């Protein structure tokens, strides 16, 4: 056997011995990586349905599931929108709810993530002959999920607090908060509430482009409440209940060659 062959054989033995000595560590690391990938995959893929309270994709269809797990904490709030039409002011509101849960992870190396889910229905503002102004449960931007509407608008951050402490801080927000522009809901014009056609996504700062020169957004506020969840949308928009698939339609975006998707859970979500 040549010197070169002896060296290769020795190196092979050393490599095999090293792998055998570190088998347990490799298996543990592999398990942690698999679980981490699964967690992040679920968070990114289903943020419209059950989203983390961090920046996430806002245009991803929610994962459909027949399992309804009750959250650890629930916070109910009222979203109110006021619009001026000429000299008249029209105010409408909707009661929605978010649920907070810690995501259980069996691997100690991976920190727990807070899971935030929503329940409720979209808000429809009747502007008479101008049509309807729909406020779906979807933000105008892609960075934030709709579930961040309350905490971001009221300036409540979790930080390193426990879930119970964070929920208590949210409940302590007794004042009315102005809805933050970062998480402002999408606004949609419905020319005819009886049919889901010719729907347009509109700019909250330029409602006059879609509804007429004398139409403008005055305010959008959010506040805590103990009132029952709103349940009128299936009556005012009966066609919503006719859709069985998640995706309802594409919206024509004014002055932009883009389309925006809405899903059934952006209109009505009965369970967390």
C-alpha cells in the first residue's frame, strides 16, 4: 500500500468515527430544522387566516381547515368609518374580534411565536345612489396582516411580555384610536350591491375619483367593545354566501395595471 493510500484510508476512518460520535447532535439539529421550516412555512402560507403579528404577506389565500381551535385570549373591537357626501356625514361601524395564542413547539431551540387569528365580517357603507363602500378584512398594503389593525393602531407592542400580559395591555386601551395608515383596511367601491361586478379598489385619500367630487373620508377609528359580533353582511350582500371557493374575484385597480385578489374569509370569517 502506498503512502497516499494509507493517508486516504486514515482520513476515511477518522471521518467515519467523527460522524458516529456526533450522530445524536446531527439528528437533533435535523429535527430542529425540519420543525422550524414547517413553522415558517405555515406562518407565511396562511397569514390571511392565522397570522403572526409581524410583517407578512397580505395577499396569500388563507388555508382552509375544518378544525377550529379556541385561542388563549380574545379581544373584541369596533371599527368605525365616517365618510362625507356633500354636506352629509355617513358613519358606519362593525364589531370584529382577534384571538391570540402561543404556537406550541416541541423543540426547545425554537422560540414560541404568537399566532393571531380573526373572526367577524367586512363593513359595508351605503352611499345611496353613489353605490357601496366596502371595507373587507384585508389591509391595503402587503406588509401587515389584517389582524394587526388593533395593536398597531393603538401602539401596543408585545416585546418580551407573556401572552397574558400582552392581552392585558390591549384590553387596557380604553381610548378610541385612529386607524394607522400602515394597516389601513382596503377600500372597495361596489356600484351595485346586488351583484359583484365592476368592483374597484379605491384610494382612501381620493374617494372622489370613484364616488364623485363631494365624497371624502373623514375618519377611521377603532376601540374596544363587549358588543356582539356584527352579523348583517349576508343580508346586505347576499351574493357573498354563494361563493364556495376562497377566491371571489379580481378587483380592477384604478390607474394601475394590477389586480388584487379577495377571498371569502376577507368578507366573512365565522371561526378562528
